[in-house]
């Protein structure tokens, strides 16, 4: 996206007034929408979230959002909150401090938002309204009464913006109403407001909203996708759209083109368990879905993935976290995700490196597409082999794009092809030399699919490794730094244990010295109770822990490409804990030694 793109998300789910029901979805929906809009591969928006703000702060942020814009800017404003209609028919957006009898003073009027949209210089402004709409507030009454349809679009379609090229408004519903009974909002008066925003997030994140498969998600594409999705989830809710646009507005890049697997739905008994009123029954069902996610049968695993996505979005926090943790394990995790072939003689046999795909079969199932013609990829049982063509000398830098069922990833490749010594050797006929390097196929034929369920596990005959390959083929994930970090932590814990033993024995020795009176000698008592030995061991192991941790950090920094992200993170955590234990232990041990040297001669 070349234009400047900005988004403001307003999410209110907590209200001071007891008559306004606390909503469940806005905060979660705001975070999900912020993620996909900010992602440079999807929306590429600069995103700001305003959560549970007062009416005054909301007005300031909204006006500031639309001010000082340029014609090339695209603005997106999203509301997730209560919508209230006054008795005069004006629509208001509820803030955290909204008082229904004082809507004009304590809520944000739709006319104010419309005025900001009309006055902006931005080329295009889009408004998403995911609001629960209430009826009109009756004067002199502590209740909100029904007042017919809200007619949200009429509140925004009156004035055509003068400064920009166009505007659009998409609402979750135009006439969805909450009913108030006394000061409380009826529990069954309207559906949860998350269906709309969830559809927006899902359509953008998966690329399914790219209905015409042109690589971009337009406003019309997104509306059609959201309309169908919302109507499937709740037939009583109908999204609406109004727009005055010149040309087509692209809201996001499309992620279509990834792996598509026809999912096997979860068994009926499993679905029934997920709908149970008993928490433990639902927990067992989620655990079973996590097990199905690991299955080698990809349609079964894909069905579990889709079902876990629903659980992660709609369930209570413990079960949602369990589902989200399982889904994280099927994200693309190439190891290593960066290959450096170093210096390669021009015209030599194309070198290759192995990349292992981590995780269960569904995580390893992906589309692989080299972005440069000098890269070639061959699928293997555990991942892929990456080859570099040596025909063109110079510095080579490129990427291999991976698209899976859940996300995308990139493997970065570097190489330095040096000029060949002497004139190039004539190429032998292909029939006489089967090892002649072939040029990479054309771009449209370089896409391959890694399917672990179809690649045989029969071990291949190990290839002959040349001296050059021995020097360069070293990208297998290393365990040196994690091992050193683990040793550092073990040594630090040992030092701490020795310090406690020293203190315990030292206290016993001091008590014995006190009981002996004038005939006693504290130095003899300390040696008799063996307090010096653990002190010496404490000093040695503490210092060794710091040294091992330093070596681990040095190796991690010097050979970062040899470690997976998980191994690097684990190493840093272990070394930090070891350092935090070893340094205080050594300080106390040194102080104990000084106390012994000074006190033994005087007591």
C-alpha cells in the first residue's frame, strides 16, 4: 500500500451507569482488529486504540484523527460500544461516563462524527459501526424505551464530505435494539456485538474476503463477505452499507493462495460437549480438539484448527487460552529461517542446505515459493532442501515465501558467488552426466507444496559431501548455547545451595564457640563443622556459572543463524536467571569469607 493509512479503534465495554450493560467483546475485538490492520502484509495501517474513554476524550481523539490529513490518506474509524438514540431521534455513541438522561453532554453524537468526516482533507474515510443499539431515552424516566428502528445509515448519509474523494459506512446492523427494563438491560435482548468484528478480522486475516481473487480486499469484497458471515451466524442481524466513492477502495492485501484443505468437521458428540454448561466437559472437549490438531490426517487436523479458532474467540478465558496455545503450535516454524551459503565458486555444483519444518503435520504442510530465479527448493520428509544456482557471480540476497493454513513465513537466503577460475568448462551432454546442474525452472513452476503425509519416509542414500560443503553446510540447529545456559543455571543453583550450607554450618560453629567460653576458638569450630568446604565450592561454582552463561550468550550472538527462535529465547532466559542467582550468591560468599578471615583472629 503506497498511500498513508490510519485507523482509530474505539472500544468501550465498561460503563459507570448501571443501566448500560457491560459488553463482553469490544476489548478482545479491538486487539484482533488492531493486529490485522497493523500487519504490513494485510492492512498496513497505523493503528490507535481508545479503550473505555470518557466522552470528552473520545471527541478529542476523533477530531484529532480527522484533522491535518492529506488527500492521499485513507482513514478508518471503528466503533465497538453501545449506541443510544435520543427521543429526538439523534444517534449517540456511549462513552464510559455516559449518563442516558444527559446524552448530549456525556455521549458522542453521530452528528459530531459526521462533521469530522465531512471536514477532513483525507481522500477516503471509512466508518465501521459494531454497536448494540438501544431505544430512545424517555425524559423524566429511569428507563430506555423502544423507539422503532435506529436507522444508523440515515445519521451519516445526509451530507457528502466536501474535502475528500469519498466516504463509506458499514454497520453491524441498522435496527438491532436492546430493551431496558427499569435500570437493567435484558440479557436476551440482542446478540453479542462480536459477530461483525470477528467476521471483519477473519475475512482480512485469512484472505477469504478477497472474493474476486485479485490479490486485494476491496470495501465491496469485505462487505459481501461480512454480510454472508453475519447472516449465517445470526439471521436476525443484517449488516448495512452506504458509500460515496470514486473508484475502488482497497482495504487490505489478500492472503489467498495459501494451503486450502477440505476440513473434516468435528464429531457431533464433540460439538455437543463444547456446548455443555459444565466447564470440565467443555475443557475435555477442547483437549480432544487439541489432540485432533496433532493428527497426521490433514483434513481432520484442519477441522480441529477451525473449531479451535471459534473456541479461542468465544470461550471463557482459560479455555480460550488453551485453544490459542494449541493454535500457536501449528504456525509455520522453519529452522533455520536464515541461510548464509557464504562464498561459493562460480560454476560449481549448486550447494544445498536443509531446512526443517517444526511442529505437527498440519504445521509442516505449506506452499513454498522462491522469490528469486537463482533459488530452487525440493521438498523432503521433514522440510525442504534449498539450492543456490552458481551461474551468476555476485552477492545474492533473496527470500523463500512460505504459506501455510494458519500464517505465512519467510526464509532469508544470502550467498556470495565468486568468479570462476579460468574459462568455463564446456557442459557435458545430459545423457552422459546426470549430475549436471540444471537451471532453475520458470517462475510459475517454482512453487512447490510440502505435504508430509505424501512424502515417503524411506531414508535416502547419504550424498557425498565435498570439502566446500563441509565448511558451509552447518545450518543444522545447534544446541551448544542452550546446553551452556542450562549448565550455568545448574551451577548457579549449586552455588546457592552451598551458600546456605555454609551459613548453616557457620552458625553452628559460632554457637559452639560461644558455649566454650574463654577456652574456645572460632577458627577450630568452623573447621570442625566443615563450614569452609561448602564456602569454597560456592565461590567456584558461582564463578563457573557466570563464565558458562557468558559463553552461552557469546555463542548465541556469534552464531545466531544456527539457533531457532525458541532456542534463542530459552538461552536468554536461562542465562538471565543464572546470572541473577550467581551474582548475589558470590557477593554473600565473599562477604562470608571476609568475615571469617577478620573474625577468626579476634574471637
